[in-house]
C-alpha cells in the first residue's frame, strides 16, 4: 500500500491520468512476479565463490524533491555490496578473522537516473586480489516493477583491505582468487598499479582547506561552497567493533596510512558508505546553490580514504566548486576528522573526491550551467586542473588519445 501511495503521489502513468515525472520511462507491463513486500524489500544471495547480489526498493527519503534518487544513496548501496563480498572472501580460509575496509573507489558514472518506486539491483564480484587488497566490481540496475523495464545505472570499482578484528592496525593477507584466463590476472595487476600511483598523487592535497568568504558574489566559489558538521554516532559505524592490540605495519600497496593505536579498547569505525552519502549531500548543496535548479549526480571521480574515522569523532565535510563546463559542474569534497576529546591527535584529512553534477529542467532535460567565476590564484589553478580532468574524460569518451581544448 505504501508503494501504491507513492505512485499515486508521483502520478505514474497507468494509475492516474496525471503527468509523470520526466525520470519515469515506462514500457510494456511485465508478468514477472518481482513484487517486494515490506519485510522483503532488502534481500541478498551468493554462491560460495561467485558474485553476490542485493536489491532494495527506492523510497521517498532516498530521493530529492523531484523524485530522483540521491547519488549518495546509490554509492552507499554499492559500498555495502562491496564490503559484504570482500569480507566474505577474506574470511574464506581458516585464520585470523577480519573485516574488509574501503580504501578507494575508482571513478563511477551515473549512467541513468533512478526514481522513487524503482528497485535497485546491485551485483558485486571480486575481479582481482593482491597480497593485501581486493578489487570489487559492482553493477547497479534499476527496475520499474510496474512494467519490468530495466536499465543499467552505475558501474563502479572499489578497493578493500582486510583489517584484523583483534588489531585494527594489522592488515592481513588476502586469499587468492582463481582466474579463468591469465589475461584477467594481468589486467587486474595493471589496474592495481595504476590506482596505486593515482592514490599517491592525491596526498599533496591533504593540507588544503576550504576557507569561508565574506559577502560573496553570485557564481563565485565562495557563494556556493558549503560545509556539514556531523558527530559520528553508533548508527553511523560498521557492525564490527575492533579490539586493538600492538600496532603493526600495513604494507598494502594501497598506501593506506599508519592508523594510530588505542590499546585495549573496543572501537567502531565510521561506515564508508555513510561517508560517501554525506559527501554527495554536500556536493549536491553546492551544485544547487550555484545553478538554483534541480540537479543530479553525473559522476564521481576517485574517492580516496586517507585515514580511519572513529565513533565519537566530529567530521566536517566541505564542498566547493572547482570547474564548470557548459552543462556540468565539478565539486571538490574534503572530509576532515576531529578527535575532539583526544588532545594527542590533531584534526586530519580522512577522505577526498571530485563530484560532477548536471542541471535538469522539470522535463528532465539538461540545462546550461552558470559559468564559475574564479577570483583567487588558487581558485584559478583549481579551475584549470578541473578543466584538464574534464577534457581527459571527454577525450576518453570520444576514443581520443590526447584531449583537445
């Protein structure tokens, strides 16, 4: 009945004579029995060595006022699928128990918007393992359960490292996977080395901060920049508490930093999916302030997790516009963690990423974006860097070797 009420509110075709939102693209009615009752709106299955899959119906609190599901909601579901399959794999052999922790998300594009009332089907598969890391590839399909129409909305690649449940500073070895072809292992190794280099390149930004502006003019960086302050509570954390012991090195190849030690205490870590959802919310606020229209997430550049965030810490998620093209906006999002009650550890950079948004009309068509006006030398530098990333991705999509301005 709740789903029917949402459909009536959204005026889905076939239920009322009203006009449906632009994101609704309905085809012929399906005879497949895929209705999910409330108690079964979240489900999961997997084979012992195969991929895992999950699904969930999209509810009003997952979406914006236009009915488009937040990119952060999808990112959180992607991370949940990744942590399930990677943690299962890392505990598939006898040995010290561990939990897989997200270290990096490669660039992911939002290929198609998802709407309230649709079902998100998330499938995850392990595609490469190094000695201390796991690569997981995730696909997201959306399904209109009134018609059976399905479409691919997201593809993502995530990297996890297994941390011991007895000692959170100890990175364990990953059980190897069996590849059907030798080329698969070689391609995975190349992806591993490439992400390792790219992750190192982000370290120089760790001291950068977002400065507030006074009486900013429209279309400037200061005008749209936003911050969110959040106290990490128990509901934000992973399901696993960690009992810390002696610290040890973490030679993961993912350049995960040496994450402090609190001997003899049990502690929860902030869920990476929660972090990404908050990052998307802040980026969305920045984009909406800049263009003052309905906006949706178009893509997310690599998300790098530089350090752990623990329960009781205060995190500040800051977003600022870095670049605009004719129809897209790039927003840099930085996550800083403050231990608050621990005077021995200063505030530190925990995560960073670039989000790309597009502006949509009420009919769902792409709108021109007001051009960003960089004022300071740093803003102009970030604008040129953003332009470079934009041209690289444009060239990649067009199959070019070198981007042309």
